[in-house]
């Protein structure tokens, strides 16, 4: 290996950081290192990630379970853009929720509406974004409300998940995820219902979220009493990456092939193969869409990068519609929410430690285990996007 370039966020140039990112992104798995600490703290690199990865790519922003009925809407602030996802009765749209008159946000939160009225001057917009009414504009020469709709972002709905492309230029996503969608067919992801919603404001970089989620090596420490007894780190592995996504697995400890998957919820009725009935699958769609598929639930982690050292994280537990008919459903899901929250806090705790450590002047890129193959894959993806040299993982 070559010499490690010495730089820290307070002193290093962005060019030096990018050179090190490119070097590490080109390593073979057997020599793989972590990115340098500045890759998790440098605002200049984060700005490049926004410009070259996030805005040109596809970001998952919602699920059909949040938008079942006509007029159902959800709002989201994403990388400076104020979005509203809305079911207009025929399809789900992703619109700007900024009034084109004088730029006031039209709506906040979630709910159901027949239209969106601006609280500033009462310009009103339909669920399809068309301007329905602009009061007292008759003396504005040539004014036509039809010229002032809410802009619509390019979006796709795949397996019930709502994706948005902010710059409108990305390659169609559905064909890129066709194999992944097929692998989840037994979960009927478009029919799932939202059972748990947990939200966290995290003081660490978005890549740390992805890295920890995708490797089971940390079961040894962070999840020593939760996951390690049933899904030991040594029995985990990660598949070779596809261009748009990758997949990790953890096998149950011998002798616990049944009990490891008994978490108190009924299993999905369509699971047929043993690999489905014993699924501990970790899906990662680049850059940061994360899903954990198990026989009784699908857990979606919505990641929203805010700054180099700040990430909003939401955990959604999605279940089969029949699960919601359990007699003690509310009681069971309260318990399940507490368990999920406790596991999340185990991850958040170690993620915070890593971000704190990244500010030390004594740390350098670390070596990666073969169990951290997904981190190596992410490194190659990020380096390819921000440095321009695509490396196939």
C-alpha cells in the first residue's frame, strides 16, 4: 500500500482528501481500508456528494402505506428542497410545496387534503399541482394561473416505495432494481402496512449509517445480547454488488434455525423457500436506501443527509396486512417498537463514537474485515461518483 496522506478537516485541502478517497476506492477487497476520517467530517466533500451523488441519483422518500387514499399527503425537506408526496386519486406525485407566487411553503406534516392553499395569499393548488385560484390577480397583465403550477419532481413508485430524482436526469430506476424487486416478491412490498415509525436526529455522517447497517461484524460488540446470540457475526456475508444495489445476509446460529425467527409476529404467508423463511437480508440501494427483510417484517431506514456530521434517520417497520388484524395488535406492536428502538440505540451509540473519533488528529484509515465487504463496495461507489473513476466491486 502507498503512503497515507496526512490530513484532518481543520487543515487539509479538499484536493488531498479526494486523492485519498480515490486511492482507497481503487483498492482490492483484500487490501481494503476505511475512508480517511475527513471523509466523514469535511463539508467540502459533503457538498460534492450532494452535487454528484444525491441530486443526480434516486432517493427513496416514501411508501404507499403512507398515501393509500386520494388526498393523502406527506411532506419532506430534502437537501434544500421542500417536497410534498400526494395521492391525487390516480397516482402518487412528488411536488414542490413552495408557492410560486412569493415562495411560502404551502403545507407541513402529513394528512389528507382536497387542495393546497397558501397561507400567505390563498393561492390554491390541486392535488395534481395545477393552480386552481389566484385571488385578485385580474389587473396583472397577461396573468394566467395555468402558467403557475407547483413544479413536479421526477418520481417512480417501485414495489410500493416512492423514489424521487431531484435533477430530473437520472436513468430510469425500475430496470436497475428489477432483480431486487423479484427477490422481494414474496414480501409483497406494495401491500405492506406501516406499523412502527421511529425518528432520530443523528450527529454523524450518512456513510456511517450505511456502513454499520450493512455489516454484521458489529454484532460481536454493539449487538452482543440482541443479534449475536441468534445471528453470529462470523456467519454473515455480502454478495457481489450490482450497479445500483447490494445485499448482505446473516445465517442463524446452528440449532436456532427456527427460534431465531420467532419475534412475535406471524410470518409472511407467501414465503416458500428456506432462504425466504430464514431471511436476514440487508438491502442497500445506492447511495443510502436501506431495508432489512425478515420473515415477519420489512424494516425500511429512511436516511436524510443534512450536513457532513448530521443525518436524519427514520425507521419504518412494515408488516403484512394480515398482521394488522391480530387481536392484540396494538399491544404487540408497542412491544415491538420498544425492541426496535433499543436495537437502533445500540447502532446509534457506536455510530456516534465513530464520528467523535473521526475528529482526532491521531486516527488514520483503518483496515476492513472480509465481513465488511459492503463498506468496501460503498467506498468504490462514492469514489467513482465524486472522483470520476468508476471501480467495479
